[in-house]
C-alpha cells in the first residue's frame, strides 16, 4: 500500500503498475547488461569499420534478445574464399532462434551459412573454412544468398540452441565469390543478426530423404523402375513440400504415403524440370507404421553400358526429398530411407507413377545447361557459358524464407498452391519456389590444359555451393559417410580416408571387469549394457556326451549373478541377478519392455525374465532334455523378439539347424532351416545358427550361420530366404550379428584355422549392400573368441569374448571436417562402379551433385569358396 505524503499527489493504480514495470525492466536490463559486458570482454575485437559490432548482444525485453554475428573486418585474398568465424551463445539456458536479419551484399558476398555446434574447428579470430566449421556434429540454422530478404520464420517455429541439447556456438561461414570488389582493400563485416527468445517453440521443421542405392539401368532398356519404401516408426509428421532429383535418364519421380493399402500422393514431378521444392498439393500427415514409398522411372535408351547409382554426370540418382514439421517435443530434424521394405506392394502403385511427364525442349535446355547448343563453340565461349550458368544456379533465395511461406502466416494452416510447370502464368510465390535449391549439370569436356585452372575454379564454386543443401541436417541424422575397408575388400580406392571410423575406448574400465566366460550382450531400453556370463562354469570337452546331454549336473547351477547391468559410460554396476538359475548361459536379448530373454545350452531351455523378478516369466523347452520337436531344443543359441508383434524367434542351435517362431505366449507357430549338405551351403541351410539380429524396419531376421561363415536374412512373416552376406575376410566362422536402425550391420568372426590368414576382428557393414565399411580390433588385450556384439543407435559397439572373458567398447569416431552428416560422395564410393578420382576434394561435404565422369573401373565383389568341413568348437 502506498500512503499519501504531504505535498505529493498519491499514485493511481495505473501509475503504480507503470512504476513497477519500469523498475522490473531496469532490474532485468541491469543484470543483462552485466552479462553482456562480461560477454563483450571475451568477444574477439572487431574492425572499426564494422558498424554496430560494439553491441553484439541487445536486450529486446524480458525474454528476447538479439545477437549480432559479423565477420571481424576481413579482406579475402582470392576469389572463392570461404572464411569462418565463431560466436559463443551468450546465455547458458535454452533459447530459440526465431528470426534472422542478414547484413551482406551480393557485391561482396556470394552466400552465407550459419551453423550451430558445441566446438568450432578453430579458436582463431577467423579461419579458412577448409579447416572445417565444427569439430563436433553441426547443423545449419540459416542460409543466405544473393540479397535474399530477411527470413521470417512462421509463428511457433524456431531452432533450439543452448541448454542440455542445443549447440553452444554459432559458426558463420561466408563465401566470397568474386573479390574484384575488394580492390580498394576495404574490410568486410558481413554477417547476420539473430532474434532469440527463451519462450519455447511448438513446431520444428525437418527433412526426410528417400534414396535408391542399388539401381542398375541396363543399356537400351526402355523402362527401369527404382523403388524405395520404409515403414515410419516415429511420432506424426506433417508434410508440406517435396523435391525430386535424378540425372539425365530420369523420366518421372513420385512419392506416396501408404496407409492400410491406400496410396496418397505426396508429390510427382519430372526431374528434368528445375529441381526445386514444390508445395505438397494436399497436406499429408504421416503416422506410426505408415509406409513412405517412392518410385523413379528411368530409361536406358541411348546408353551403351550399364548405368549405376553414383555421383558423376553419367551415373544416376534417385532421390525424393520431403520437408515436414513435427511437434517440438517429438521433433527429429533429419531422417532417411534407402531400402525397399516391401517390393510386392509396388504392384499396386498408382499408374500415374509410371507415366513420364512431358517436358518442353526449352525447359530441358534450361535444366541441362544448353549442352546441345555449345557443341560447336570454342573453348573460351564454353567457359564463359559455364560461368554464366553457374551464376544462374547460385542465384538462390533464402531456404527458410521458403519454409516461412510454405508454412504460412497462420500457425494452424498450411497454404496450398497448385503449380503446373507447363503453364506460362506462374504466381510470384511459385516462381520463387522454382528458384530454390536448383541444380544443373555443368559437366564440360574442356581439354585445353591452359584453361583447366579456370575450369576447376568454376567447378569449385559449383561444388562448394552444394554444401548449402548438403549441410541442411542435424546431428542425429543417419551417417552414410562411410569409411572404406582395406584394399582388396571392396570398391574403395587405396589410401582414401573416410569420415567415420570405429576404435576402442581405451579409457573405458569395463574391459578389466572380473567376469566368467562372456556369452551374451544386450542393451536395455535405458541403453544400459547388460552382460550374460558363466561365472565359475566353463564349457569344455567334458560338458556334454555324444547325445548332447549335459554331464556336469553335479556342479549345480552357477552361484554367482550371471546377469550384470552396467552404466555404458563408466562400467559402474547398476544391478545384477541370475544367481542359481543357469548352468551354461549362452544368448541374451532384451525386448522393448525391458524383459530379458536368455538361453542355456546345458538346460536346453529359453527363459523370459523380468528385469527385477527372481522367477522366470516364461520357460520354453524341457530342462536337461535335448530334442528336435516343437517342445524341445538342443543347445539353443539366441532369441529375438519382434517389437511390433511380440513374436519370439529362437535359433536352435548347436545340434539342431533351425529357427523357430513362437507366439508372445510361447505357442509354436512355425520353423525353417535344415542341416548343411555336402559341398557349398545352400540358402536356408545352417551349420550352427548362432546369433540373431531382428530388423523390424524391413521385417527381416538375419542369422549368423556360424560354421558356414555367413549371414543369412529371412522374411519374418514366412521365413523365406532373402539374401546371404558372405566375405572372404569373415574366414570360416561368423559368431554374431547385430543391427542398428540407420542401415548398419555389425558382426564378429572366429579365430583363423592353422594356415589361414584372415584375422579375428569386428565388422561394420552397409545393411543395404552387405559391403564392409570398416573393421576393428581392440587396443587392450586381444580378441580370442568374440562371442557376441551389440550396438546402440549412436553407433557405439560392445563386444564380449567368451575366452578372453572381457567386454570392449568401440565408439564411432568422426574424422571428417564438417561433423556428422549425409555424405553422398563417400556413400556412393561404397558401391560398385563408382570411383572418387578427379575433383574428389571439392565434394567432401556431399550432396546430390553431379561430378565429372572419371575413368574408374569396377572392382569385383568379395566372395569366398566354401570351407572344408570341420568339427565346430564349443562356446
């Protein structure tokens, strides 16, 4: 209460409110200014020519502030220079970028990119971006080119920074194209001002890439289809734009959502038209268990050799991009699909997907750079034409301005625009969309050596600009920047280093745990590492008789806890169980509910255990009685549980050669498999089905067929054989296999037989192609008989060894410059027929760009002759 003071008029209620507000604002800004002063003290000094840089952080109210990010007065020395600088986020807690204001002119700056990350590549005032932008994974927040207008993100859409999950630094990358504007030696202070808020934003945008990786187009073939399909397994997303991409042989690309057998069109377009993002005509939502499907139609007419997927102008691509938004609490910023999960369903694809879209000849000239008209020109004219076309390519609008317009001004409405590219009357809105992220093939056959440097400069600008699109991805995207296997193990070129590599975490203390024979590993729903070991029991030549009956019952069950739950970061024991339950533990898996599924080869049984239950929830098989009927097992090896249906799959085992399916309640459904016949093992035959990897994304079950040294994959629903993965480097035995969503398959093999050279090691494979991406061995101790392998979604791998009685941890290490991301250049390098010669250095960040044709030759796929029969070792 305010009391009346003599001579002073009393405050009205409104005056009180105003007075209180002013005081609060002063208090807030006093604290904020103190923070800014501390921030300014640690900010690098800028050139006096950089107007406005003396106030890098400006308060915009109680919850909002502006951050000025500028180049610190630089003068590029040569054309096509990429310079980077970093600015720390001036607050510790979580914030959202909701607006951008660029400060640049096309007279000096070609384009700018703004990244978010936790560790810039340099601590210098500024640096050459060839050193990289960030040491860790980065995601792009903003893109500007050619005097684009200020970005206006739709209401409710923002980019999360700071806090526990957001980046702590902004890294500005500026491309200075033609430096003739710097003849006066002035200093450039281009940059961007960010509007940030602490208010949470409800919507986050992202991109879904569908891409074929194995398509082969025979020469002269009139129609070739490339089909892609994946089950969607996340929270709902709302689709609002799409883009198609092929090279010259593509006729039409179509994308669909398939729900309950009904096909709903997302978008359909000719890839020979400007490859822009077009709005989805009727907004489409995608829910859990829907299928996203796409088809590219090609023609091999006019070609005299096979055409494969690759990065050169004479290779092909089949890409369908989808832009979407999700609720912030469920948002995933980048997803990919490179499989065909259900080829049979494409029999029902709408007929429109098979009908090419007519394209006028003048549009083809625009798209492909007037190749026909340049055949008779001299080389200098050709170079000038290439430069002119490059300028046309790079005259792009602001990527997020497109997002803003597509999402619309109202937060609950997505504006719909119908676009017919053959009509002359296009709205300004559609014209802007048609100009975004447009790619043209500028491959040129210029042979004059004197002009080669200039030609390389033109191409360098083109390839570097493609980074704008290729870096539009967040840290959690699937990594296809794949490291090559050793020379002779695939189509990689010798000496080329990839972007990802797997190595032992040498500081991880788990390798020194005191364990029995380690037979099984798994990760629980909290991503904790679970170990299944044999305590003081061992499996040796005295364990079983000739009829597989266990001979050491007198020892009693294992008195130690056989199931250990560890913190995967520091190997600290969190929980243990399994005392007095098992005789000879073998396989371990964990279902989506956290239940443990284990096998005991001595008991010939399979158990389902609650994580904290003392008694089994379900027991399959008869204790200590080997058999081969529906109620008995013979040394069962592993279990896999379908997370969708709950169906149980059991590999059985050392003395049976089958996989058996049961209902979630343990009722027999079916089985498949048979013993290996003399000679080469045929599909569906097993010689110890030792380990299982269930791939729910593609409804497949892959089996480590141990003594046949291979992986066999089958359809979950029918047990029908799909394919075999076998490499010479596997040697005679392949012990275990594991799968990680995102297309990675992991495996471990056995020790070589006397006289054989293939080492015992771990393997990382591309699930789509089966090709080996990387191999790994421990630095501490040695693999003796690695028995099981498991990997987390962040690609951290754990291996358990039954003889070494040890567990190792192998994290994925990024060795690329730009952090994680989809690198199509390296990805295609893993496929037959693609070489990375020529201008490889210009495409280190990847995109769907087309590179000059090289003279690389195909390399043979690995295969191995069937090993001679031998007695399997016990484990």
